[in-house]
């Protein structure tokens, strides 16, 4: 059920999580099974769901997941179709297929539970979609440099072009935009990134996604659950116009923070600080 070639970073991440008690499970959806991590936590906070970005997978969340498990009842993280350990979907991975697969998977995993849903990059757009479709199952929403803002055609073309990596040098440059400070492990495995972004699922998503798939202003304004948007001062991948879009259209109760030392992937840049912020947000959402 898994891809033939799994990059080293993903294999190491899964091994580390399994040693910490995270169980691997396979969740059925209409277009194929999804790989997920699921762990019982040691705290009283609600279930926390983590959703990754395009071309990534659940394992980079490992340092945050381990910390969150000390405070929450349960931690769940998915690999999208054709990402991480999940096999390709039975049809091309369009945005509609992705949203449908994740919605089905979370419906099954949560089984009526109300969760704090955390999404990074593309995962932010996925989290927003789930919050709109299943508002009764989302106790709170944490958006980490989320995709999903409507932007100019020029910005959209530039963002798609950023994922067209053909060499290790391209990958190092891309990672320099993604992280506040590039982790040593990222530099060591940079040669694997072009292959990861050339996976069919990634190319299909990039080719099929348009702004029509993202949240309209009225959909953002209609969100009723607590919302935290974290947009680090070292965000260098998404344009400033995307943050402006969310500032303008998220509901007045949404909290927007711009911490130092956070880049596009704060779960890698500052896992301790990010986990603490999610815990504080979850406590507030329970009040």
C-alpha cells in the first residue's frame, strides 16, 4: 500500500514517532487509503489534527506532535494521497479529490469528536475547507502560513513556479525560503526534494488548483469557531498579499500573530514555541 521509494527523512520521522507510541493506521476513502498517525495523549485538551503542505507529509510535525501529546487526549496526522506513505489516489489528485479524501478520512477518524484542526500551507486550505464543511466537528482552527488566499495572477504564477525544482541547488534555494534558518537535516536531504515535488500527486495538484478552490471572503467571514492565524516574520514563500487577504476577510474574533523566528514551516523552525502556542489556543477554545 505504500510507495516503492520513501525518502530518508520520511522513514526516519515515522520510526521516531512509532518509538514514541504513535500508531500507523490506514484510513479508507473513496479514492484509496490514507496513511495516518494516531496516538492517545496524556492530557485533557481536545483531539488535535495536523494537516501538512503540498509535497510534504505528516512526519515533519513529529517534534510538535510529541509535545502536544502531553496535553491533548489524542493526536492525529494524515498523509495526503500520493504524499508520504499514502499511495496515489485511484484518479488524478485534483483539489476536489484531495478535499474529499481528507474530509472522509477525518470523518472516520474523529467519529463525531470535536477537534482542534491545525493546517500548514496547503494544509491550511484543507483545514479551512473542513471547517466550512464540518463546522460542528471543529472546536478551533489553527492556520500556519496557510494557502487559500485569493491573489493576483502574477502572484499565483510565481508561487507555482517556486515548486519547479530540477536540481539540488534549486532545492537548497527553495528551502532557504521555507525555513527561518535551514535545519541541518534539511540541507543533508535537499537532493531528495526535487524528486518529492515531481511526484505525480504533487504535479497534478499544482496543475489543477485554481483560486476558485480557495475560500471566498464570505466563507472566511462566516467562520464561527475560534481561529488563530500564525504568519511568521520569516515567511518568504507566500506573498504579503495573502496575509492581507486573511486580515481583511477572517472574522473579527480571529487572532493573527506574527512571531519572530517562524518561517513558512514553523513546526520545523520552532516546534517548542509552536506547540506551546497551540496548547494555549486549545485551552482557550475549551473555555
